[in-house]
C-alpha cells in the first residue's frame, strides 16, 4: 500500500490575501493512495486498531474514493451543471471563500477509460463572503447563485463570471423586511419566467422574490410562526416547507389561503428537530407525486406522499450511535437515479445509505445498505474532536456516487461497489 498525497496549488487575484490549495488523495479498486495518518486516536464509532483494516477493506468497498482537504469547512455542496460543484466557508468572524470546483476528469466521463491525467479538483472560480454561508443555491440555467447565513435573514446574490475570468462576483443583497436576528433564511431557487428565490426563516415570513428586480411577488398568508428547517420549490407555483418541529406545509402561490399540510407529529417524537428531502416518487407510484423523507434528530425517518400528508407511507428508525443535539447538520437526500435509496448524515462522521423499498410498512429499525466512514479515518490525525459530517450530495447521474464534507474541512467523493453488502 503506497502513501502520499497530490497537491494542487492555486493562486488567484481574488485569493491574493491568502493563497490556498485543495489537497487530495485518491483510492480506487486496485489502487490506493493514502494521506499519512500520523498518531491515530480512539474513536467512538471506529477504534484506532480498525483504521488500517478499513483502509485495506476500502479496496473492496469502493469503486472510487477521492479524499480532499479544503482550507475551511463547508456545509454546502451545490452542483453547477454535471462537472462542477460550489462549496463555501461557514465560519464566523472571518471572510469565507466561495469556490466553484471542477471535478476530477475521471468522475466526469460516462464511459470507463484508462488513467486520467487530472485526479484533483480544479478551482474554476472563487470569491469572498463577509459572512458565513449556511445555504447556497444555484439558479437553474443561469450564472446566478444565492446564499444565506447569519447574522440575519438577508440574501446575497452572486454571479459566476464569464469564462475569461475566475471570479465569483457579489451582485446584490436582498433585504427580507423582517427583524429576525436569531435565525437565517432557508432558500430554494427556480427559473420560471424569471429567476426567483423562495426564502424565509419561519412559515409566516416565507416569501418569493424576483432576484434581479428584488420585487416581492408572494408572501405566505399564514399565522404559523414555527421555524423552518427547509424549503423547496415543487414546481414554479408550488412550494413545500418543513418545520423544525416536523410539520410539513404545502402552498400554491395561486391560492389565497394559508399553507396547508400536516401540522402534527407523533407525540412520542415531539421535542426532536427535523429536516426533509424531496424525491420525484418511488417505484410503483405516480412519478409526478413527490415523496418526502423527513429525518429527526433522534434518527426517525418518515416517508410521506404529498397527496395524503397525514398518513405516512413508511417509517423506520436509523441506527445512530446517539441522537443529534440539534438539526444543524442533519441531512437527508434521495438518490436521483437509484430508485428508493436515500442518504442520511449529521449524527456523526458517517454517511449512511438506506434502501426504503425493503422497509416494512409497520416500521422498526432500518438496516443501512452502506455506510461511508472515511471522514473518521481522514480526521484521525487531527487534534480535538472527531469530524462531524456537515453535508452530502448525490452525483446527478452516477447511481452510487456521492460527495460529502465534514467539520475538519475534508471533502470526499466516493462510489461504493454495487456488489458490496453491509454485514
């Protein structure tokens, strides 16, 4: 087994104050390149003595495993087309980088090929935000990005510069008109007839704003003041909110009534915090009926058909080492091309894959199809606490490939082997 690391030096005008780099190593079936671990420490999820065993076992577990180190942690991974992603720093009391990273060439081809000359992320564009970035969305079919984060609910609009420059340019700020200083706006974007952003921190202050004109074209007519953990456009006229307490609120902007939905969760789960992920529909159901997965800080997963919100389709409990104290990093997302599968993270240093088709309707504890533990391994040589996965995202067309990031700045791209089965 060889050891070493490839380094990509990056120097840009927008980074003149602090030249940076993306550091990475790659592991694939039959080929492993490892970052030296240094002094490993005990871990509640994976003991020190098992670290080397896991690295050897990764030859069997993964078709590809790419591990990189960012200058600062990110809690956003947003696809820009099919070949690049945006990440951004999320630390307080400092300027945070927003980077557009081109994936390694090997991950951008749809057919198998031999050795690729580029095995690292390439920084295509970058910029600086004067506030932490907690949410970042790309407006489809445009060069616009929208970000949000503390200390208030205002939105920042950015533009990916033309091909002859490498700058992510700050374009404007969208004020929200509410006085919330204790939260930040959750956001979703759509193109529709003009670029628009859905945003809000609570159900009663959810709005839709035209990005270029900053004109407010919709405000939710609701008396519900519950905090929102996630927002999504279902189409250009319909939006969905998931409240921190677990309720779903569905609204049609063409209808004057308040958002409708399931305003209760089982009493046994009250007090937990929730997030959501939206699917285009499970196999055997209407493909036009989104299926919503809700994940609680206690590890409960609930699947809901929006045509019948009060009656869940299925429910199961994840195997988590401990309940999450908050929903800050909780993340659940559906695989875009792997039917019935979803990914869960935010409880510890792992990303767990579940096949919901195997869940009994009666519920119970769900067995994971696969668990990515690489962030624990790559973080063993760092002092302090072990890394917590901050976010993950599925590859748009490679069925078993995901990107994941952690609190130590690690960024992984991994494709688990189809023949693998969790023991």
